[in-house]
């Protein structure tokens, strides 16, 4: 989502990379695990089949019914600060990899969320309209943004863009 | 006649300068970012942006603004120089009084905004923006060749203390009666810093809309720097219920709510103070004879209001926040302006923004703002969004 961080506040003259690198200190290896008490985890009784991450700090929880929940990682949520507004896609939207599916705003900036997968939006987390702070309190869980029915489930395993937890963690420490 | 002060600040590995308070920012958990050539705190740990913002509106926030450039302008023609490069009337300004003004180019555009303090008929102190440092210095250097003036710049600790409890906090460190220092006034006074007493310059002013002060604390020697650093830490460590350090993030949202301009956004070299809704910066006494840079254009705009089509004004909205550069349309779909700064308002809820909009759009009228390709509803609103609480006695 931070590939093209939109309009970071002028005063903070595009410090995004720096801001994130300093907040890396608070990152730890357990902070990007899916919250097992969340709606996302409980969507199917057996939980998700796979969790993936992107270099743009999105997470993807993939279920056996070939749908995936999408949200932003703890790292991204901490870098943004207090989330004040979340713009959601609409149910029925058809998306390709890299399409904008919404945005997350804090007081100082707005960041686009890009779909890491192709498919159709089948559910949105409209609780975020009244409680955008869920992105801060439970980013990888009840702060999910959209559920997408995958048009090409086989692409998940072959994708080089989708990272395992370990690969994602390594990408953070490389930055 | 021009000398540039030796830069006493250390440089980091990335060639970023550090202010004398840098060590304390790191100690207090500041997230440091590059800003105008300095490494400055944007936020501090355990304080979200909104918490920092609200703290300043209810307590006292400490802002390190040492990256701003301080100038001394002295000599028999100091007033003449300043009254050429800005539209200020220094005759009506008393000793130890200060005023906002603007450095103007020959087309009446704003090179920078500045605060000018009068210390005597031939003795002035000015503070300008960090981001405009190079061009301001060149501009002043070019202008002063025609004047008998000594101009020098210096860097020191510049600390803004802002909020309803700012006076109560600072009073603990000086015997000077701060209730006698009103908004727009300054004093040299003794401040109990760390182990010693330091002679500092205190101005009752600020950039948040709250009551508050800006302290210029000498930091030319390591001993002076240590005193300034110690004072900053004492404020935070000994008065944790009143004082917190506040970063750049909240500084921007506070000034936006207070309707104040940020250079490079509301103010540019292409915009005159009249277009920027800052006609009050040209006092009556300067409107007859002009004589300042760009005065023919600026006085022309004052005489013929129809020559100015757009003005700086507020915008309110819900939903995604307007941001710099967003286009503004009227109800009929005609493009009528653009946003220069915008963010959610921690004080008021909803979003607030500053914009340049066609003057025909009156306060209260509905507008559309294009944000991420979609038109969103907004409303023209008056500035400031949050009323200023300056101490006027």
C-alpha cells in the first residue's frame, strides 16, 4: 500500500521511508500473526489455509473456498498512526492485481490499498466506517478491509509478489 | 556587510543537521525524519498524532523550532531595508513588539513569511522558515547592498511553548511577570535553565492558535547548548502533567485548524498577500505611498478588488480528507479552485482544509472536491476553524 504513498503532509515532506524505518524498532516477529479471535479467522471453522504478505504491507488470509480477506499489516498501521477514515471498495467490484481497493487515512496522510490478487469483492468490513481505529487496534484481524473471491486461486502459490511470513519479516529488516 | 553565522550544529551521516535538542528528542522516543535539512521529530513514542494535538489544545506542548533561521538586522537604514522588502510599518510597532510579515518579490509574490521584532529604531530581530533558508539569505543579501545595514543570521535553540498552560509552566522559571507580556510582545529575561540562569529572548506568539511563547535560547557554545538541553528535559521530566514534546505532525494540524499559512502551500512566490487573504499585513500607513517590493501590484489589487479572482478560504468536509492539490468544483461542475492543505481535524471532527477558491463561492456554499478520482461534497468555511486564544490581557 505504500508503493505510492499519497500526499504525505507537506510538513513531513515525504518522510515515509524514514518514518517506517524508525518504527521498525517496535516490530516483532509475532505482530503479524492473524488474530485468532477475529471474524476473519473464524470465517471457516478450520481457519485460513494460508496467510500471505506483500512488500507494500498488505496481508492476505486465504480460505479453502478460494476467497481471501485483505488488510494492512501491523507495521503499516503503526507507520500511519491514528487511522481517521477508511475508504472501502463496493461489493461486486471486479479487481485485478494492483487495482486500488480503497484507502486508509490518518491525520497526516492518505495511503492507497492495492489488491494483491485478482477477483471479485464479495464482502467489505463496513464496521470500519464507524470504527476506523480497528485498523490500529487489530490490523490483522477485525481491521480487515475486504474479502475477495479469487478468480485464479492457482496464482497464489506461483506468485512471486506474495510473501510468506518469514519472507515478509526479512523484507522489513532489509529496508 | 553581510555575514553568515558559522553553523554550530553537528551534521549526521546523512548530512542532516541536528538541533541542540536533538539528543533529547531521541531520549524521549522521537521518530526522527529529515525536514528542511535537519533531522527533526515528527511524533514521539506513546503519543499518537491526535493525542499530541489535543495535548497542545489543553495543556502545554514543547516544539523544537531551532531549524528556523534567526536574523539580526541593525544599522541606520535597518528600518528602510525592512520596509522595502516587506510591507510592515515599523513606525507603528513599539520597542519589544513583533508582527507577522512577508518578504516580497518585485511582483508582490511572497518569498517567505517572517516574524519581525523591534528592539530599537535601528535594531530588529527576524525569524524565517527553515525550508526557505538559502533563497531568503540570497534575497536579503542582494537587497541590502543599497542600504547601510548589518545583517547576520544565527542558529540557537528556538523553543515554542504552546497551550493554555504555557504561561503557568514558564512562570516557574522566571521572575519576570509573564502576565504583563501580551500577545505580540517580547522581552529579554533571565530564565532558570539547568544549573544556571540564562538571558533569553521570549516572544508571546506562536503557530498553533493557542496562547504561548517562543524562546530564543543562546546556544553558541557547548556550555550554552547544555543549558538549553537541560532546560528542555527539566520541563518534560519535572512537569509531566503539563509539558510534553510535540512533533512536526501535530504542528501542521494545529496551524491548519488555526487558519495559519504554511509556506509552499498557502503562500508561494506567485501569490500576493491580498490573494492570500492577508491584506491586514499591509497597514493603512503603507497603502498611500507604497515603496515596498511589488507595491504597485499589491496596491492595485487593494484599489480594484475585481482584479483578484480567487482568495484563500477554508473548506470543511466529511469522509476522505482533502489534500494539497485536490481540485475544487462548484455545483454546476465548473472548476473553481484547489486545496493547499487539508487533514482530519482532531479538535472539531470531520476534515478541515485551506484552499484558493473563486471569490464568487461564498462561505457556506456547497462545493465538490476531487479526491482520488471521485467528487466528494464539501463546504466553503471561514478561517480560522478553531478560534485563536491569544493572550491580550
